[in-house]
């Protein structure tokens, strides 16, 4: 295993982002609960630890704590926000209420010889989010950076390799943040940058070959990024892989054909493609409530997959596209469980198999995409936009019918085509069309029409947790609208959704 850094979670909202930034620096890390710190230190022998922020105040009852000897093991530590206050309070410093600092502040480096601030500008913008601050430094510590209202914006005991920053270096708003993190990883922890995608592929393929050999492996292939990359990676190692692709008839224009072409024809996989579109549409007849649609589609997908899997008999391994955020969101002991993840819709309950294989379990989404390129998958698969399991069914407001799906496919295709033509596809995180259940009066060719309204949705985001509506140029929006009303029958009005998340969700259902 590559050198490991432990990102110790104290309930911070940016914990995953910190871990991603460490990975981006080519250093492997694991996000762990502070309650597991001793056993993970013993297990991984980390070269360093990062303590995350958190909502608690160090002085309040029940606030997360660690034993002081953890900080005396010789392992370099960087505390961020609450993590910084935790180091100070644990080692005899004083933490108290201070002036509120939220948002951008000017960070001024007080000690240019600090390894943490090597080649960092003397003054730069940082991002603060706190009401608690360090009143008194622990013995042996020195202040290394300040802001106008925060006298200890950064502190360190260089001899013990203990560092703390009150600001958040992991967020993009902190101008020199990534450099500060790299300084800690390479300058303090002695990282060598062993964590690379080529190395991960080599190690994982070797492990899969040793584990699976020529035994039977089954994968539910949706065509989404995670299942696609997982299947392609396992395919490199295992000759006896069968992928089942269930076409529920709710995909975007040309997607079902593309999945078959890429994975069966180009990748040479044993792919079983099942056209179940009529079955799903029959089940959805008369259903309008979006959550009910989701449940019907999920349940029916399992039933179809089960029938096809039974034709293969018992299999030794079932491949799932579980990724690291899935593991995290399913609970880090002290953390609230956001949601349970069965990435292929509960399939472990209906397939006769001996063991799960999850080759992406250690990877974040951006790493999965890099891995996809590394193993030779085409860009249109690797960079596929987030697409809900129920597909277009939840982007058709109201009852789902073949006619409505046909309208939506064409409108959505035009949107995606124009976005790509105008080189906006790399800038916008997600974009799609939805077909409302609203019909309005229009005029086309001097004739009255009474047709549907299409809503366009486009957002910018990093991780999907929050999102802002994309500022698509007006002339591009005009071209999209003109094409939709001229090329798509039964649409006479196009609207653009300018609501951010929150309060809205990204999907329009």
C-alpha cells in the first residue's frame, strides 16, 4: 500500500473535500472517525494526519476529543478549524469565543520560515468559518499567520510537527490553500507522491487476477460512470465476466445503442442486453408521483436482472461500482448515516453469489473518471453526466408515456448538442431538459397551438451537494430554444430554471 495520511473526521462539512485534496496531491488518504484513531494508526502507520473542522465548540460538553498522547507519537498533524482548536485545547492552550469570521479574509504570513508557508505569498485570501478562536497558545507553539480579526490564524510547534490553521485551505476560496496542504504533505510528512492512477490500475488488476482467476463474475452494467469503469477494470483481470445491461426505455437518445457498441463491440465484453422498455412503461402507466416512479423502476429493474442472472446459474463474484463517498455516506461510526448504498439497486439480495467485488471502493468520483481514461474507456462514457437511475421518467413531470419520452429525448439531445457546440460541456457540471405537464397556448405559422413547455436545467457544482445555476450566454439559450420549438413537435414554449441548490434540488421532478 502507498504511503497513507489519515483524515480524521470531527464532523466537518468539508471532510470529503479535504480527503480529495490530499488525493489530488498524489498522496493516498483515508477518511476515518476520530473514535477509530488509535486502531487506524496501528493498522496504517500513517505518515501524517489531518484533523478536520466540525460544528462543536471545544469547551462544550460532549465535544469530540482525543487523548493528548496521540499528539506525542511523532506523527505530523495538521488541524483545520476545529482541528486547530482541538490541538490547542488538548495541549493546554485556551480556546474561547471570538469575533465571527465567515467568508473571505486577508491572510498575512507572520513566519516566512514556516514549512507550512514555504513559497506562500505574504498576503493572500483565505476562507474563514468560525466563532471560536485560540486565546492562548499551548507551550512550545508560535503564531505563523494572522488576519485582521483573528490573532492566531495559524500556529505550529515545528519540533513536534504539529500545525494548526483556523482557516480552510481545502476550499477553492483560499487562494494558496492547495499549496499549504502540499507543503504539509511533502515538506512536513515527507510524502513521495506514490498515489497514481497507473499504479492503482496495476495493483488492482494484479489483486483481482490473484483473487478471482477464471471464476464466474457478474456485473449489472447501467452505462453510468461507476459501473462502466468497474466493469472495464474487472474485465482486464477476469476472462469469465458477464455484464447484464437492462434497457428500461428511459435512457437519453442513443444511449442504449452506445452502451452495447462500447462494451460489447469495442471493449469485447460478454454483454447481455435486455430490452425491457415496454415492461417498464406498462408498470408506470398512470403513475405521476416521482418517488413512486423511482420505487417502481428500482423494483422492476431488480426483477428483470434476477430473471437474466438466473439463466447464468450461480456465480462466484458480483461486481458493484461502490465508490468511496458511498462508503462515507453510509456512516463513519459517529457520523449520521446519510443514506445506505446498494449501488446496483439491492441486487445482492436476489443474486446467488459468494462474494462482492468492489474495485472502486477506495476512489472518489474524480478519481474514477481518471481511472476510466487510464484503462482506455472513451470520453463520452468517462465524462458522462450524472444521470438518475430512473432516467427520463423523473424528468417527465406527471405520467410517463412513449410520446412524452420521445418529445423529451429530442429536446434533451438539442440542449446537449448546443452546449457541446459552444464548448460549454466542460464548464457546466450537469445540464438536461425536463418535460413539464404544463400546456399553454402558442402561435406557430399564424395558427393557434396548445402544447407542452420544456424546462432547461443547467448547474455548476463540485460535488452535487450544493449547486448554482449556470450562466449560459443568452445567444446560446436563444439557439437552444429556437431549435427545440422548430424541431420538436408538441413544444411551443421553453423556460430556463435559475434556481440554485438549495433551495431546489438539481433534478427536476
